[in-house]
């Protein structure tokens, strides 16, 4: 995944988070959402964290290695 694709994915999930927050405020009583907004927001925040970590790895060149796996 290139840096451009990472930035586009990051922007897309930030927009999804903002739209979900906006729709949560506009919701009328008695009309529940098909998918609760909490789940959409949690998924968006999780994806934002993953894309940010990937963006930092692309910019710095440092990749995470598991301490439980011996280096080969």
C-alpha cells in the first residue's frame, strides 16, 4: 500500500466518523438506526488508528517486529 492510498483511506474513515457523529445528533426519537452509530464510530476509530500507524511506518521506515518471534 502506498502513501497516497494510506492517506485516502485515512481521509475516508475520518469522513465516515464525522458523518456518523452528525447523523447521531440528527436522529429523531422513535426512529432507531439500522446499524447503531456506536459500532460505526468504533470501527472508524479503529481503522483511523491502523491507517495512522501504517502512515507513520511509511514515513519513518520503521516497522514493528513482534518481541515473541525470533528474528531470522
